[in-house]
């Protein structure tokens, strides 16, 4: 089983000799990278960043549009910006900026803090676009960025912002920025982020407001500053059809605005939405198009509209941050416990004289084989029901019940193993395997590392790093270590995940969660005060050898408390007072106090 890597993997990873490898340079195994990080003293969940995958995505985006422009003899240019809201962490942004220089790939900011980042790190020749709601201070920041020499476009989300831009320009007696208009299209996207577009969208100007904005700019003699119109119909456009409708609608708006006198209007920003394929299942695909189809449709339709309306073909801007960021980051979480570990033969407490049905169960367990496992499986279930009834009636005791549960689970486990060799052809066994899932307790927090799964039901590819030459036979539910019943990825018949039957006393088992580079870290929450995970940037040198360029440990407990505005001195003082006022003798007080302060400087995740 390859866990759908041919569907979501984009040829970035491959399986060889039972381990998952990176399909780049000297092709290291992910497990080798994890082991080296652990040898450096870092335990628990680890976030791996691969800058070469950022480069691959940027290159793919630019090359795809370059080919489409050549194919259709398009006269406009292609430009792109990365929306900082997708991932603002320096360990992602700094490698991105370094890679982006070659392409003049810019940044998009949606807040004052993001704009400060763009002003600090953006490559000088690359554009900066500013979206989202703005006050005068944010517009002042945009003007300062313009004074620095950046190519800045301030996209207005409402007429009040246009008035603010005019007022700030008069304060400075200068106009160092371009104006963009976010248009509220009738077209909406599809999927869980569809409400980003459509007539009821939170953002953008209506047709009436667009006309009024043009009139205001004419009156203030700044219509020449209008350089761009912008729309956005969703963060993950699964279906190409809404995009085509949006391009037609925006293309006609562009042409009409130009005919209203906006002769310097030269660009359409089509927003984000270029989809990532998250699915591990062939029949549950997350998008119905390729990047080539996406770019060809955009270029062809804008050329067609421009020619029909007899206006210049606009430059094409795109803000597809999910497409750029998602593939570059992998979360690796060690499995630290299995729910079924208690159901083993050593846990049996058989008596000298056991109830007849318990004796029969023990005999079934000892004699089950590949020829009789279906029959014995059915017998075990019958005995199970009978023995539970006897317990409820008081005819057997708790030890008998415990032995019953252990034996039935052991029989089921053996039957599942036999059945897995034959592809689970027996419907009852397939159903029981789905019902009696193995629970894999993984050392991470879903709320911190996969918030979109918890909040939106967005699924991410999951694959173990090892044992990939062995067919997995356990239907899997993944539990995180938070104290919350929502902290799980339950087994789902529509999206079945199977993992391996493992003995954690003898071997390590790590789960990789892929395509998590977009939104997950910045949206992650400190539920149970689990903070961000350990983090590593993995680069490749000129000889193709991998190296860990940067390794950032997860926060210590005391640092998390400081983040929550606790006075750490007060916390430590109160703890010290409580130890000193305890009934411990003086020697033990010192020892316990020292241990307590060591633990305050420990990570919040569990030790492997």
C-alpha cells in the first residue's frame, strides 16, 4: 500500500525498501532525518521544512503561465505575490524570499504587521500588494513602503478607504502608491472556502460602488493611479468552472473600467485558490484540473475578452499561497502508545477453574489458523455476548470478564491478520476490523498542528515513515495527546486509513502528516498549552547531501506561561513557597524544588 502517494505526492516523495524517501538530490529517508534530529536531543513532534519544495512550486507556477502566454501569444505579463497570511513564520518566509529573488516574486499583506514584514524582507524589484480592511495608519505604512522604492498597490475594500488614501496623499503631498479595486463578483467558489467570493462576500466593491470610485478618482485627478482590479473566490478552488466564470466576469469589468477613462489600469489580480491535491483516495479527488489547465484557461479567456472589447491584455497577478506553501512542510509525530497493548496474553489471569465459555475462548485462541479463522471469529463473538450477559447477571466475576475481553480481542487480531493476507474478502471481518480500530496515540496536538482538520474537516495525507513494504492491516484512529475528545482523526469508511500492527517495546513508529505548510501553524492554538513543535529546515548542499540548516526547539513550559502573560517570577515564587511550607524535610525540599524548576524548563510535549 502506498497511501495514495501517487495522488497527493506530486513526485516529491517515494517509497523504497519499506521507507519513505525524499525524491531530491541524494534522496534521504525521512526516518534518517528524524533520527539525526533526535540524536541532537530533540524529542516529540517535529516540523520539517524543505525549501527545495518551495522553489519547485514557484518554478512550476511561473513556468506554467510562461508557457500559456507563449502558446496563446498573450501580450500581458505574469506576476505573483505570496500572501503572508498563509504562513508568516520566519523559517518559511526567509527561505521563500531568497528563492523569490530570481522570479521577482513579491508579497501580499493584509494587516499592519504583515505589511511591516513585507517592507522589511520583500525583494526591492518585486511587487507588494495590500489587501484587507485598512485604517489611515496602515495606508501611511503603504505610503512609506512606496517612499522606500517598492512597487506598492493598495487595494481598496470600500469607498472609505479610497477617501483615506486621498487624505493621506494630501498629508504627504505625494502619491507613491498605486490603487487597486477589489471587485465583488457574482461568481463564487466551491468547497469549504467558497464564501470568499460571491455577491454576499465580506470583501469588495459592488458595481455601483466601482462606478462611484471611478468618479471620485476623476474628481481628485488620480484616476491615473488606478492600476489593478482584484478578486478572490476561494482559498482552494476544487472545480475549474467557477474560475472560468470569474475570469469572464472580471475581464469584462476590467474592459469597461478602462473605457471609463482608467487608461493606466493594466492588471487583474485573480487572487488565490489554485488547489492542492490533499486526497489519498482516487475516488475522492480534491481538484479536477492541473496547473497547466488553470494557467491556460486564465490566459486564453483574458485574451479573448480583451480582443472582443478591444482593450490591452492585462498583466496577470496571482496570490496562490496554499499552492506554494503546502507541500514544503511535513509534520512527523511519534506513536507513543497503542490502545490494544493491554490485550495481550501476558495480561490473562486464568484460574484453575474457569467458566466453560472462557475455556472455549482460550481453546479458540490457541487453535485458530488460516483455515478456520472465519468460523472461530464468529464463535468468539457469540461467546463474547454470552459472557457479557453472564457478567450482568452476576454469574461470572470481573477477572472472568477481563479474560473474556483479552481473549476475544486476541482472536479478532489473529483473524484480521489471516484475513489481511486475502484482502478482507469476508464482509464480517472487514466490518469488525472497521469497528475494532486500533487507536494510535501520537505525540502531537491536532489543535496546534492541524487546526483545519479540527475546525473545517480538511483532511491531510497521513503515511508512516517505515514498514511500507508490509501491508497495513489495522483500521486506524489517531489520537493526539490533548485532553479533548475532539483531538482525534477517527477511522472513516469514506476515507479509510490503515496502519501497521506494531510492538512499540521493540520498534519506533512515526506518522508523517503532509501538505501542512499553509495556515496550520499560524492558526494553531495552544489548547492544553501545547505550543508549536520542534522545527527543522532541511537543505541540500551542492553535492546533493542533506543537512539540517536550522533547528528550533519547542517552547519550554515557562515560556508558554510567559506568552499567556503570567508573571513567571510570581509563578516560581508561589511554587517555591508551597514547597518550603510543605511537610517535607529540608533535604527533600531542596531536591524537590530543584526537580520542579527543571521541569518548568522542560518541553510540554511528551518524551518518547
